[in-house]
C-alpha cells in the first residue's frame, strides 16, 4: 500500500518507525489485531533478504550487487514471442463482477491505470463480444461486397486475405471506445477504478485498405448508395450502419494489422472495420461483408441496444460519434499516493470529432484550472496523452481533467450532461471525471456536479 | 551506375509511388461474387423489409419452437432476466395503440425489455435469423423465425392467439409495435449529413455545452455521489490491480488474510475455462442453479450410476428435457466430443 518504509531505496534508518499513518490511526482506535499483523509483516520484511533496508552506509541495493549484475543472463529467443516481465502480472484485462451473466456477451476492461503514452498493448486491448470470439482461419476468410440493389454497385465482388493484403495500404493511429464506456456511472458512482469507469477504451495503429478503394473497385454508385452495412463472420454476424460520407472521405478502412502485427483474434482477426471517431460497435470484427444501400438498416445494435434513453422517454437512434472526453489515469481511483511531494499527473484525452486542442486540469474540484502539457504529435481521432506537474501538500484535493477538441467543444460536467440527457441514457457518458484524494493519500471515485 | 542515372531512377520510383493510390485497375484482385454466394450471405432485413424471405408461422408452432430452442435462456415466456435481459413485458394494449411505451413517458419502467424498445419488427426478424439460437446461430429456417415472432407478438398482446405471421402481413404488424414512435434521430452524434440534407440527425451540433473557464469558475464544489462502500470491495483487491512500484500503489480493499488468499495464483482450472468457453456457465453454476441445475446437483444425482459418463455425454451433446423440470437443455453440437468428455468427467468429480 502507501507504506513509505517499503518503497525501494527509501532511506529510513529507524526500523521501529515502520507504521504508516493509517496503521497508527487504527491502533489509536483500538484495533489491536491490526497492530499484530503489522508487526508480523514488518518482521517478515526484516528477515527477507530481498527486502533489505537502507543503513547509514547507504542502500544495500547499491552496496550489495544484485544477482543480475553478477550472473549470466538468458540467451536470445528464450521467449520466441516476448512476454512482459514476471513483475508485470497485475495489469490485466478484467471483468466487472455482476455486469453480465454470460462471458460470450460481455466486456473486459483495459487497465488504463498503469499504461503509458497512447498505444494500448494488443494483449490488453479491451474486449466486447456479442456471441463469443472466434479464431478465424485467414485462408478461409472472405470479404464480400454487394449492394442492397444491383443498381448501387456494378460488380459485387469477393476478396481473399491474399488479395486484400496486395492492395495499397494505410497505417493510422485511432482510439476505439465502446459507446457504453462510463455507462455504469450515469446515475451515480458505481465502480472504484479507472479500469472500470473508462476501460472500454483502447488505441492502436491499424493497417489496412481504405473501404473507398474497394467500393470503387466494385463500381459503387455514390449518388444512390448513401449507407454502408458492415457484417461480421462470427455467430452474431454483428451489423451496423455507417454513413457513406465517412467512406468517401477515405477515413473508413478494412484493417488486418494492429500495432505492427496481425489483429488479435479477440479484436477481429483477420479483418475488422475501422471507423475513426465512431463507437466500437461499428468497428465490425471478423468482417465478412459490406453492403451498400440507400437506407439505414435499424439492426439489433442500433434499434434495441446502443440507443440512448432521454428524459422525454424517447430513445436516440444511430448515435455513433464519441464526443470529446478525458480522464486522469495517474493518480486515479483505488490508488494511493505514497507521500507528499511532487507528482506527474497524467491522463488521456480523445475526441471523435478530430484532434485534441487543449486539456485543463483542476486540483480543487473545478474552481480553478491549469492547462496541461500535450504530448505530441497530436493525431486525428486518437488518444492524446497529457501531463501536468503537481506538488501534493498532503491535504484533500479533487482532481479533474477537461478536454477541448479542434471544433471548440468543451467536455461537460456531470451537471451539464444530466441537465440535457438525464441519468438513464447508458451510452455516451463523456462527463468530466473527478478523483478525490484524502490525507492518507487514497484516491477515490466521486462525481462533482 | 552514374550519379545522373541514379537520380533518374529515384524520380521514376517516386512517380510510381504517388500514382499507386490513384490507380484504378487492381488487376488480379478480387472476383465477381456468384448469385448463390450473395444469396448465402446477404441475409439482412431492413425496416422497409428489403431482404425479407418468404414464409409464415403461427403462434402455436412458435410456442413449441420457443420452448425447445429458446426458453432455456429466455424463460418460457421471454420474461427471464437470468441470462439475458427480458424480451417481453412492460408494454400495454394502450402502448400498441399509441406507439409510445407508457413506462418511458412516466419514467416508471423497472426493466427495459426488447419489446419496450424496438420500433421496427424487421430488426427482430433480422437478428433471430442471423444470430439465434445462442449456441447454434443461423440454424432457424424462415418459417421457424416467423413462428417464434408470432409467439412473441402474441405474448406482447399485439396479435391474437390464432395469428399467422408472414412476409405478407409483417409490414402491418410493424405499424402496431408499442414503441414505434419512440425513436428520435434528431441529435448531433450521427457522423453523416443532417436530416435536412437527406441524412440523419442535425449535422453534428452538440446538445451539451461547457465553457473553458480557467479561474474562480464556481463558489463551491458540489459532490453529487461518492463510491459506496460495497463498490470499493466488489472488484476484488485493488492492490493487485496496480504495479507494486511507481508513483502510486493500489489500495488494499480486502483485509490481510483474505488478501493473502486472493493473491495466490488462483486462476481458473483448465476445465473451468473450458466450461466458460463452451457456454456451460451461462446456465449452470458449479454450486448453484441458474437456468439449469448446479453441477453439484448433477454430480449428486449421477455419482452412483455406472453409465453416468455416457449418459451425461448424450444429454450435453443432443440436449434433453424432463430430468430437471420443463426447461430443456439445448443440444451442444458446437462443443467437440473430447471437450464434452472432459467436462462430464469434471462435473462428476465435483467441478472444482
């Protein structure tokens, strides 16, 4: 926990001062069992050779050379496909208990609380499956392009992966966010950490072929065909409607590559649609078919789910764009600051309408704001990392971030969002996130109106 | 090669690179789809019923089919909230008349079922045909889809018990859907052109506005909600969900002894993972009934039977009904025989 005495290299010569502030308070409150456990823990720490303590001469980690400095290391290709360090076993995709009852129609959340920069490691990319995931044989996978009417497309065609991968390709970095990200929090605080509040969010470099190129190869009639239906090859054969404008402007592409390698099966191997700025459900995985048509399709995931309930009792249909949003990831809910002093406060900002222009951070619950540093180059419809310096004085604080995109849209507060959309919308919650820090250093999830 | 000829070559390559994208003849890439291929995959049905296959089905046939293929997850009347959100319920004959679900108007709707939300019956046909039943998607014939939908529509009091739904009358039924007037596309979150320009929505105008105030923006901080105590511990020990070094630590949310237990590498057994991946745990708990019996109950019933393994194998593979009540066990043809054998052994040995 936030036990300073266990921090590596922390010089603390008096071994009797091992109790944390919280432990002292617990003992003062009469919880003797806490004290016994603390003694046990401290005793174990003192006899454990690896938990060596600093002495007056200095840090034993410096004075006594560790084994990795005095022995032969492992040879190349010990792990032909590299894996994270044995010390990195804690940041994993996780489910939110009780959220769903069937693992095949569920979500696993990305551990944003421990990630750096803007690229999500492929193995930690969030998952959302509608009928389980499949590992599709690329040699047997086909992409079909047809029209809802023969007049809309001169030649309905079939492409193999061999053929798609011969075509001119693009590589672009884009965020993907589920429309229901932060959906658990519309009415009130419900989950403890940024993994569960914002973890249906990832960002990768995708490589593939612009859909425009394929549609034109099939002889599309843009005047007649104004909508695109994308369909998956899995059991659910998930479908969503996409406006032809996004295809014509070259943004939408069929991707096979992700972060330099092929897509992972959980992310649609060997082919998925990339629809920048639009919610993840439209990025159809295991993409088998594209149909062009003259009307939207009202598919299950745009007529039963992914519709936003308003206070009027109406549901908004075909909501697709992920509006400008941000969140501080370090420090964030369920974490504890180790001690007073300097911290690099860091977070992510993104917008489905383009580039992030500015991110402001407040340490007092939104009364005053300071502009954070943006780590460039800022990409279109991609995660954008921001950082800001902070010296924690040990007093309570409420941290918030507020992003502004290139259209001038400013991320709203919970009060502003609820005034228009109420609390039952489920989808598209882009409110400013607040993290409260108390004297012990513990950070928790709160909502500031 | 002279310096001169080298630069000519570079220029030539650059020219090729810039023109590659404007290239309009991807010779050798793709081929025409045959009519049979398009027919095999083009199964979507639009709200104007483009793509709808011919066929029909009545309520009685739908009742049988639903009990056989659907009730194990959805409950006999589509009312179950055990595995998926309910299909039927929450609509009234008045809603059928008005095309707005009253519960949404009053805000008094305890559970949003499929029929309280969906405005277009085409959606229901499209989805059942492409994705149901859960473990055997795309196995229903059009007549079966019509029959199951006739059963739904009767349960929702939209059509009488002697109704026959078909491609001929489905458009009339769509005009009776209880939430048919309950959708709006007047918003800024459609990325195409606005309704005024022949598209959907308002052309991208946001509905919520904030300003970038920088100092003294408000007098006080109003906290609307804090993390409830139960939610602090409901996601396990947060200490184990953060690095053990760096600027922060995860908070220990489970007390010392319990934390030590949960810190053990208690990953699911291979069999548990197999049961999860095969979809068993959606309906059976290892120690509790969900839709079907708990594996502990199955073990207790079969443990002294010599042929338990082969009998259970058949039940899993082909499905069954009656041993545990009226809700049938669907067939599981998608699970490999060797996996079924592994699972049956695991269940009979206590499903640990």
